[in-house]
C-alpha cells in the first residue's frame, strides 16, 4: 500500500481516486460505494492522498471523541485538495466522509510514533482531526499550511470589504453620500487584493471571485444611489447660488449634478431606475439653458424698471443696478474658450454704456429735483437751501464719477449743472450779505422772538432745558427787548412756565407769549415758515403731558384754538384741563372715554405731540417744535442718566405727505449731519414709507418707526382722544 500519493502529475486520473469495490484476496479497496473522485467537486483539484488500513480517522472536539474506522475489506483515506481536507472511511455497510474547509483550518501538524506518524488538522471550532499514516507527511504539511494561509488572507479581505460596504450603507442612510463615493475605491482595492491573494490556488480564486462579486453587487447598489443623491445636492446648491447671483458657481454645480446622474447610469444596479435618472438629466439641461440667459435677462429687467421709474431716487437705484448687472454678465466665463452664458460681448458692452449714460442722467435729474425742492416747498431759509445744495452736489459728484469711468461723453451735462449750482451758491451768498447789511442799517430782526432749543447741547433734553419763553416784540419797528415780557398783574405773573402752561395749570394769554404787531409783517414774510408765525398774537399749542414741551405754532387750527382760549382769559383752558384730569361729571373715571389707537386719527399738526407721547411712555422728555421755530426737525427727545441720549425726530402724516420717499430721507439725513445737538436721528411716519426709503434710512443711520409700530404702542398707552 502506498501510504502517501502525490497527485500533482496524475491529477484526477490517479487510480487511487478511481478504484472502487473489493480489493481482492490480498489488497484492500478504498471505499465500498463509489470511487473517491465522485466525492470531489468538478473544479476541485486533489493534490495528496493519505491512506491507512485499519485506523481510519479520530475526531476530538468539545463534545467528546469519535473514532471512525474501516472494516476488513476497506481502508481510510485523507484527500488534500485546493479547497479542503476530505476524510473518507470505507465500510461494507456504507462509506463515511468528513470535510474540513481550508478557511476553517487554524493549524496543521504531524506527529511521530513507534508504529508510524499521524497527520493532525485543527479547526476554528476547536476540533482536531487525527489521521494515522506511515508515509512522509512533511510535504503534505507544507502544502496544506501554505494553502491555508492563502485562503485565510483572501477570505479576511473579502470579509473586510463586506463590512465596509455595510458601513457605507449606514453612511448613505445618514445623508453622507460624499462619504460613500469617496470610499468606493477603497472597497474595490480590498477586493482586488483578495483576488490577487487567492490566485495561488485555483479553488481559492474561484471561491473568492464568487464572494467578491456578491460584495460588488451590494456596493453598486449603494454607489448608484449615492451618485443620484450627490446630483440632487449639487442641483440644490446650484439653485441657492443662482438666487445669490453667483452664476458661475451655479453653472459649475449644475454641471456636477449632470455628471453625477451620468455616473449613476453607468452603475449596474436597480435603483434609482434608468428612466428616472434620464428624466432628471433632461430637467438639468433645461435649467442650464435658463441659467445661461439669466444674467442678461436680469439686467434687461432692471433697465425696464429704471425706465418706468417716476421718482429720480428710484431711477438712480435701478439704473445703478442695471449697470452692475450688465457688468456681471460681461465678466462671466472670463478667459474660458467655451462661453456658457448668453449675450454677445460687444452687445453687452454697448448695453452697459447705455445704462451708465442713463445713470448719469438720473443723477442729474435728482440734482435738479433737490435744487427745485426749496422753491416748491417754500423753504427758503439758508439752512434748507444749503441742505438742498449739498444733496444736489452729492448727486452731481456721483454722476461725474460714473461718467468719468464709463461714459466720458456724458460729462458735458454734469459740468453744466455743476456750473449752475456754483452760480446759485454765489447768488445766495450775495443775497445773504445784502440782507446782513440792511439789518445793520436798522431793520428789525425777529431773533429775540424766535425760541431756541437747548442752550447746552451736551445736556439731555428736559422740559426745564427746553421751556424757553417767547418775549413780546414792541409795537415800534426795530425795537425788541426786556419791555416785551409779561405785563405785571397777568395771571401767570411770577409763575415759572413749562411748555406754554403755568404751574397752576392755566394757559398763558397772548400778552404773556409776546406779540408781533402789524409793523413786523415785512420781517415775518422773510421767514420761510412765516405762514405759521403770523404777526398777530398767537399762542403755542399746549403740551399734552408734563414731560412734553411745545415751542412755536404747528398749524392754523392750533392757532385758532389758542385765540379762543386767549379771549376767554384762560378760564376755559383751565376747565378743559380739569375735564382731562377727570373732574366729576367729565368722564374722568375712564367710563365712556375714547382713546387714540390709530396714529392717522389725529390731525397732521397734532401728530408730533402724539409721537412725543410714545417717547414719553418710555421715560423720555420731549420738546415739540412748531413751524414758527424754523426748526428742521419736529421734536427732540432726551433721556437722563449717566449716558444721556438726544434724538431729533422727523414726523410724517398721511394728511400732509403721500409717501416718505428717498429724497425726503436724504434731506432728513443731511439735516441730521448738521444737527450738533442730536446723537440719533429718527423718522416716525404714519404715512407709507417706500422700501427704497427704508433702505436709504438704514444706510444713513436713521431709525424708522412706521404706522404699525405706533399702533402697537398706542394700544398700550391709552392716550385720551380729548387731548388731541
């Protein structure tokens, strides 16, 4: 008997593999039922066959020991293949076989004994297969040890790749498609290493190929979905950047999305379906076409809006926008050979120049409007005229900058307006010198009769600091002095005044406030707000709260009310005050009283006092200025404390103005820059405020309170309607 047979040359045709049946009178057959070759897989390669006569194989394990022995006519064999160790024991009652896969083998060794050696194989399940054999077992052990190493390395790598695919699947479910796509190459590399490791054994290569194919199918399913998800993310980024006018980055994202959809289509997997991916690519193509024309379309839209704008300020804003958008359209894909965006560069340059020329024209129109405002509004004071000139100069400076940079041929119109502005300033300067000379020659001035604001501008605004008496002007032209004070014996004699009311609650009469006789009509006419400061004795509007001071005459209606009170000698005013204070029978208990909840419900002349009430509710002291004071703002509000703050406030009532627009905001801002007594500027409007005006106010640092803000605050104040 040949105990160890090397099958490297004979292979599957070796007799030991094909003999079957009885061994005759002398020899022993291997198996009784079928030859060994029938127990081998078709592609399995046998390398060694070990035989013994009577011992068979012994299996030792955690559950005990089992000995499998042949009968007298058969023998035991161990077949070493490229994928397993097959133990077979022949017996007349039926052959017995045991198989140990090489990936499950953890140790191979041989044992020496007096009657021969043994071939021992240990598995991962802590089982030992002992096969006694007298032949040379070292070559068998070396081959099997090497084969087990090949299998172990290859199987470990396949298992590692499978685990990584499981992790990638979890990452995808968590929304990290980029993690999946970045790791696909790593999984492919691991599977490639496994195949390379298994190349030494045909059986290992076949098995590893099959297992790697299964892992690749799982990987492909995740990769295809990841490509589709990556495309969707790129498309969403493109839409965001499109909205932000970051056109080139948006186009890059759309291209990336298309590439991702195309990559998904190349992956052999079921989801997402091919028709779905192809439909999304068609949608992307439409979006890229729209994006290509978007910059020029937006520029053309700005041109249409600018051309239709009636307000010069709005026209400036939109023509400036058109210039910026054409410039953006012209700069896109700069340096690229394949231009992705629409619009011929030469045509875009022409459109840019046209928009710049229109922008210069709009600035010039805005300058003309500023120059004309003092005439239409009747504000001919040097301060108002200076502000208008300053705003016009700013507009012309902007026009010159645009024309110099983009359309030098438009400079002629700008220079003509600049020259006109210079002439206007010279004329105003000459007129001012002439008026000063006439005043020095003996003309009466109204300086002493014009109330002033706080004398110490560093202090917070309070009723004490702003409650300035208005002295009386003498009947004789050109004379004004201490004789114009209140007459002895008047009701308010000796009592300090706060905002036009005595401490006792009575109202000052016309003599206490001071009068300007008919002889001063010429001086009143020179006052740009002289309509509110008629020469006759008229009193200031009464304050509506103790922390509010009213200076000057805000309106004719207010003046007419003052005359009635003056005629009554103050008695009626005291009665009115008592009624508001809640005297018996006057409704002072709050029952049946009406409150101001809508800022538009009060008269335009009363609106500044209502605004003052809102400030006072927050702890501010206020001073309301009538038109007769020639103030450029309507009220001052101040706070006491370690850090005092003074706010100059402009008010707008829908009964007086249709809408607060950009030029109005620019005028307010110019006055605020010249008002040294104020720390903050604010616009309090019950009239509509355009969005452009709001934006300009924010740029100029002016706070804005609109009608909704006031309605909300008035709801909590319970201001009696009788006060207004």
